[in-house]
């Protein structure tokens, strides 16, 4: 029967290879052939089961190992994209001509460094206006002391001085673009002498002459299932890894926990400070492992675990007084050559079949061999 099945599968595959047509048509034929193959495999298993039933008294030799528990670190893993710890789009508050840009993309700057300077023509005109108003104010002040002008006239000139002085201060602050923190220039959108209009000109939909990022440390925003909400605390450590640096682990610390749960995803977000040691970059894909303490869990040799053909179902066999019982399991953490197996049907001391299990069916008779 096995030989017939092999011939049948070979004929089906040959048929698929010889057909012509569109890719969609070929895919449909391949899907149909795969379905037939699965049907043949089902028939094969049925025949095996029938054979085993016919020889129900057959006893299979096995070797066993008592299930034991071990202390397992409870780890939850997340995927995330790293972002800048801080990011600012630097631009003046009003349009104007750019006199000088002092940086280029990739430059590292310190807090307080001047990054760009706007044309000061309007500022200088406002300074002249302020100087004239201050002169008028002093003259009006003397006149007011002799009651030569009304209080209303004096208050008017005083208000003009205060408004113009505030305007000069505001323009002076916006004439020079100063780095609010140390970091690296990641965007530059104008050249010297060009006119800044104030219109959005970046991918983020913001207006900017230059963009400054703090890239070490970095930040990761992670969505975590609400089930873990009681266990997550500010200051909790995470291990951050990247495929770019497979041999290295970077440190992460939860700095902020968002207080609400998303009703659609049943999750909440945390912000993680990531120390990249000068290697990690904003935008890099990474994995974050969150350790939530240790638990005692059942472990088993990996060679005792069977994967059901064509599925992700894993199972083991337990010896119960000479009868093999199949138990589906969920895999957990790996410890060297052993794996955590999770099932409510298993307990410490159960006789796990570690040799001969590939020939067994649920209910097969077995005998422990030396």
C-alpha cells in the first residue's frame, strides 16, 4: 500500500509539472494536488490504525523517564521598532530668510549650540523702533511728573514700549535656532539664503529647517497584553536584542506606563529607555524580552516530543500501567536539550515515553525495556 501511495503522489506531481497556463491556474492545480496528497496520507494512517487494531495484542518496547519540574524564567517577548529618545523639528515661529545653517546631516551637536541663523533685518528695525519709543517714554515720563500730560497719554506710550520690547525679545529668540539637547542632526531641508515659508515640508507633516534627534539612549514603545498589567512596574528591566548584533544584548528600562487599556487590542503601552552603546539606531527592528520572575514548570527531552504531521500540534506519550496515552502539549522555554511542556494533564512523576514513541498510537500496549 505504501508503494502505491508513493506512485500516486509521483504521478500527481508529474502532472502538476507538465501543465501549462497562468500562475493562478497552476496554483489552483497545486492546491488541488496537495489536497489529494493529504487525502492519501489520511488513508495511509487509517490503514496503519486498522493494522494496529488487527494486531491489538501487539506490545511495543519502550523506554521511559519520570517527568520532573525545573525553575523556568517567565519571559514574554515583543517585537518593536526603536525610535529617537527625543526628537525636535527646529524652525522659527514666523517666515523669513535663512542667513546661515551651521550644520549638516550626521553632525553631532551639544545642547546650546547654534544650528541656524535667520536674517536679522526685521529684528534690527524693531530694535530701532524700540529705542525711539524708549526715548519718547523717558520724555513723557518727565512731562507726567509735572502734570504736563494726562495719565492716559503716559500709559499709552508705556504700553507701546512694553509691547515692542516683547516683540524684539520674541524675534531675537527666533532669529537663532539653538539645540535644546545634545544629539545628531537627522534632517536638513534648506540651504543658506533660502526663504523659510512655514509650510510643512517633512515626512512627519511638520515644518522644519533642521531635525535634531537624541539617539543614545533610544526609546521603544511596546504594546503588552492587559493580562500582564499588574506585573509591569516602572523600572522593570528588559533585554533588547537585534539581528544586526546577534551576539549582543542591550539594556532596557521601563520609564513610563500608559494608564489606559486599548479596548480593541486589550493591550496597553509602555515606553522603554534603551541603551544602545552607540550601535543601535532609530528605526532598527529589535526584540524585547521581559522577565516576569521564575516559575516551576514540567520539562521534557526534546526528542520525546512529536509534531503531528502537517500541523503545529505537539504531543507526548505517557505510560499508564502498560498503555500509552497521548497528551497534547504546548511548548515553552528551551533549557539545553530539554523543553518546557505545558499541559493540565501532566504532573511530576508521570512516566514519559522517550524511546519507541514514534510507533505508538493512543492506547497502544507497551512494555518498559531495560
